[in-house]
């Protein structure tokens, strides 16, 4: 009954009222997700389809980006380390940077652009063409079918994509290190795994889960609440990307503070 | 007519969107197995009325009962049980565009009737596609269908749950006269074959005349005239109804 909100009279100024009602709507949307995610029936087929779309279909873009990031970051770091005669630390430096920050961040930003916008546009167009209403009036649960399945799929697939990006970026880095410093693959990866800790891996997975959830829920929320025809669909897709990217950076900062605090204990 | 069973009872129903008062105290009854046509200008609140009927919107005040149950006071589960008895055919068909025709038809069926075998599901889908004259479209995507075909598939999808009431929102909007006639015939066939009661929202008087047992004209948020086509239109005294009639029949 989204239309009920149209009847609300502004309590303060229109803008402040809109901000707080928007916040309350978003909170209710997230709360509804957690209420419905554990309740049967489960839309397994749709979840698997979405996992395929979000995971497998993102692989080419993620592969290319991860590989380039690995090479570029290695090449950019080399001169600085060489100045101190520490070029041999390149594998350690790259592994820490990729696993702790760049892998999750690059993957999440690409997914926010590719997956977030597609979820926002798809659900938005279903909303404005009354397809969601059609599901509702046929006594089915569109929230479970559209929102729960997509949010679960992004939450599951983004961590896997992050691991894949880490691997591809490290391979790119290895090619650069191998070509310039003549380091073997075994030596490179021994240094890589010596540099990263269990906490690095756990925090990376935790962040990826958080990023995946954010991309899915923001895309679905913006699409589910879109209005005003095709213009609204475009806005929903755009807002899904901008809002997801903004939240990803904030989450990155918060998780970094948390991990640093744990590391200092 | 008064002795027949009422399946929908609307009393003093009001609905506003902000300062826009769409329904200003509407009274209307739908009787079993009748085709009631609701006419009115665009934006007069016709679609709002049937959306309140299926719980997509909530009225501000007044009463709307379907099969004796006040829709606004139903809990989610009760509302869904009621929705199974109501088929809603949307203005733009609202077919799920990422699914084939078969998947569109299956979607409500498999989620509401858990004990069906694959054979039962296929039989039901094929039977309904046959009844709307489009068995060959079963594996097509909605984007491959014409406007008239989409309307037919949309109607078939709503019929798959065996509804007792059909709500048609502008079933002939945007269609050529021949396809309009086919859709009108289909609406009549649906009533005969599935024994449904229907509310048809339209502003097409030719359609209304062909399919409606009674007409209800919604003007300025209230029903100004309710009765058979002959009672309401040819000798209407209200200028607004008269101009509605003149525009549809004389101008066209």
C-alpha cells in the first residue's frame, strides 16, 4: 500500500519530512527482507537464476578489471619500492592491498554499476508496468520472488566474485613481477600468503558480504519504489548505483576502523 | 435484479490522493454472473475503485465488501484467499516480460496450488490458451506478442486460478476495432464458460453496449447513472452523460 504515503501531511518542512519518511521506508524495507528471508516458501529456482546472472555473467568484466588492476598497481608501486631497494616486497605489498581493500572495493563498485543498475531498472520497470501489482493480486508474494531472491544472490555471489578478483589481480601482478624481477610463481605466491593474515581474509569476506547485501537491497529498494513511468525507471537505476557506491565507501571506512581496532587488541 | 446474490457491495466509498478527491462517496453493487460496465472519463477513479476491491489501494472511508467480507479489514492471509477468487486483467496486460507465456501462466498456479502434477499444470495451461485462441504462443515471450494477444494471455492468466469475479481494466484500450470486438466476445465467453461476475472498466461505449448487462457512469467522483444501456444513455438528461454518448456514437 505504497499509496498511503501520498496521503501523509508534512509535519515539518516538506524536504525534512521526505528525508525521514524515506529513511523509515528504507528501514521497513530492510526489516521486511529479514522477516521474509527465513519464511517458506523459498524461491530456490529464482535464487539460482539470479546467482547465475549476477555471478557468472559478471565474470568477463570482473576478470578484465581485476587483471588490469593487478598489473597497474604493481607497475605503479615498483618505482617507489625500488627507490628504497625493496622491490622484492612487491608480492607482499600487492597481496595486502588486493586482499584487504582493492579486491572487495573494485568488485563491489563494478557490481554496483552492473548488477545494481540492472536490478533497479528491472524491478522499476516491473513496478511501473503493474507487473508487481499483477503478482500481488494473484495471491503470490512479489517481495519474496523479486527482492529476497536478488538480495540473497548478491549477498552470496559478491564474496565469491571478490575471491575471484583477488586471484585474477594477483595473477596480473605476478605477470608483471615475473617479467621485471624474474620471480617464479612459487616464490611469488609464497610471499603473497606469508603477507596476509587470517584476519585479512575474514575481514575481506565480511566486507564482501556487506557490499553484496548493500548492492542488492539498494537496487531492489529503488526499483520497488520507482514511479512516474519510464523516467522513474531510469531514475531508479541511476539512484541504485549512486546510493550503493556511496554506502560501499562508508562501509569500507567503518569496517577498516573495526578491523584496525581488532588488530590493535 | 434485486433478488440476485450480491458479490460486491460498495457503500459511501471515499478515496483521495492528497488534495485530489477521486471517489466522493460511491455506492455500487455487483450481482452474481452479471457484467457491470463502469464508464467515466480518464482520471475519474474507475481503476482506483477496482484496485481498492483487490486490496492494492485502501479507501479513506466507506465500505467495500466482496463476498460479504470487508476488504480493508482483512489480514494478509485472508486477503490472499479473497484474491484467489478475483481475477484482475490489467490495462497493459502486465505480463511478466522476463517469462514465456507458459511461465506467466504457471507463476500464480504453482504458487497457489501446491499439489498439482506437471501433467495437471500443462493440461490447465493448454486448456486456457485454447479457450483464448492462442495455443501456439505457449513458448513465446510477451515481447513477441501483439497488443490483442497480450490482452488475451493476460485474461487467460487471471482465469488459471478459477476466479469467481473478473475485473477488467480498460480491456480494449489501444486496440483496433476488430481486435476490440474479439476481446469483447472473449469477455462474454468467459462469463458463459466460467460463470464469472465481472466489472469492466472502459470509456468505450461500443464495448460497453456489447458486453454490459448494466452500466454505471462515474462522474465527478460519484455514480451519476446506473442501469441498462437503454436506461442510461440514449435519452440521458445529464449533459455530461449526453456528451459522453454523443462523443462516442455520433462523433465516431
